[in-house]
């Protein structure tokens, strides 16, 4: 067994039920939210952001209920930098054994313009809101929304204020998926080196996938010193989504040689929760999605299937069982070869000699040219029609 110290451990903060649910059309019912929270808790997620309690009566009730039922995870609620939001959030999460208030405000020039606050006025709002949250809850996370487009000096200044006011986690959101991996690593590293008190808090990374870089940016941030990744199941989230939990967790597991940080996630629970989130959110997972897509462990071409039948490591870098799948799938199609066909026939109890295999293979290829995918029933029918012809 390898021992890991705290500095090697990455906290997994799941926001499927908050940022994920903010995806247009992904609204979940009360019971669905409870079910997903139970699965997240069970798979070892450290912190569940259960919702935005001020947003609606329904969200408040769901967060309260999740807080009452959590057994392992810390339960977090989101609040704007407003006393009313923070009080409502605390009201919902206070039932949890371990809880957290996450409060935020947009700090970039574009976001400061919305409430029309000067830099000084916003700094004051940050001081007051974090102080208020800290008076209610001993675990406070603060986020400068749109951090990656906030002026460097101002970002350092407001982070210092939040730390002094009692925040123990500073989250750096890449709200619009604008950053790139080198920049993401460098930003966290420089913040930790520069901001007074930074060594006493945990830095978190919260990435969106607008340019398809959320996973890479999150892992780069960890290389830069972040020790909390904010993510969602299946990468569910606004616009192009958030960092996908399954991707960062499996990347850290599979490439631990170059990314020596661990998580507390039981990866064998990934596939089940992925399917449940897809079902309750109504957001189907794309076939070629990393880790959880239908084709992530499927091989159709003859060369790949032959390799897989001889040694699974030829074309797979993870074991299907590591993510909760019973095995690899070798779907038959026009690119498949004899080895996979013979293997499939054997699974149905058909032992064929070389001559018979040659004959079935010709008929199989004719069929595969006509159909996108050849199903198990098609193979059985092929064998039956061959037997009838004899
Ligand atoms: O993307 C974002 O900036 C957020 C904040 C509320 C943390 O989701
Ligand atoms: Zn977000």
C-alpha cells in the first residue's frame, strides 16, 4: 500500500447538482437530486455542492434534505455575496455533519460593471460577505467569478481579503473556459507564491469547457498547486459544461506516474452514476465521450479486435472493471475480422471449423456492408440460415 500525505491528495468537489443542473434543460426533481447525492456520497466525493438555496424553495428543500442524509461527504451550498443568500444557504446546510458555505462575486471588469461597483466598493463587499459566512459556518469557500479574466493585482488583493476574513478554500473559476493549460498552472502557482496567507488555504480549480480544455486546465492547476478540483458527472454544466469528474479522476489514476496525486473516489462506481445522471438530467452521453461513452471500451476494427482478444493492453489503457463495466465490447461491423467473429460464435456455443468460418465470414461481410452494426441476433440468424442451406 502506498501512503499519501495531504499534499498529494486532491479534494474532489462535485457540483453536478448545482452548476450541472444550471445546464438549460437539465433540471432534476427533488427525489432525483437526493438519489444522485446518495451516489456521490457513496463513491467517495469529498464535497457535494448540493444547490443554490436562495434560487428556489425546491432547491432549498433539496439541499436541506441532502444535508440531513449525507454520511461521508461535506455538503456545500452556493450563495451570492449577499446577507440574505448566505443566511438561506446556512439554513439549508446546517443540518449536515460537515458543511460549507460557498460565496462568490464576479471580479473581472465585465462582471464588476454589472452591479456597478468600484474596485474598493467590491473589496468591501467581499470582506463583509466572507466575514458574515464565517460567523455562521467554520468552513467557507470564496470564489472570484471570472478569475481568469480579472486583473492580476486586483485578483491578489481580493483573495487576500477573503483569506483574512476567514475563507479556508479559495476557488479560481475559469467561468467562461477561457484559460489554457500552461496559463492555468502558472496562475495558481503565482497566486500561492504571491498572496499573503495563501499557504494556509486550499486553492481550488473550477473550469468550464468552452474550448474543450476543462480537464487539461484542471489537471494543470493541480500541477501548479491547486488541491481541489471542481467537477461534474459526465461534464454536465452550462454551455459546453464543466470539468468531467470521471476524466480527472481516471487521469490521476492511470497517469499517477507523472501526476502523483490521489483522490478518494471509488472509480468502480463511475459508470453507474454516469448512467443515472444521464437518465435524470435527460442529457445523453455522447458515444465517444472519454471514460463513460458507449464506445470508450468498444473496438470494431479487425486489427483492434484481434489485438484485444490476444492482450487487452494493446488498445486499452484502463481496465473496464476499474470504471464499473463488466468488460470490453467488440461490436461486429464491416471493419471486423475473423478472430472477433469466431469469438462471438463461440460465445453462442457455435464451434466452427476453418471452412465453415470462411463461409460465415463471407455472408457476415455482405450483411455488415448493408447494416451499420451487426447484432447478436443477426449472427445467430446467419448461422441458422447456413445450417438450413446444408
Ligand atoms: O463558473 C463559475 O464561475 C461558477 C461560480 C459560481 C463558482 O460556477
Ligand atoms: Zn461554474
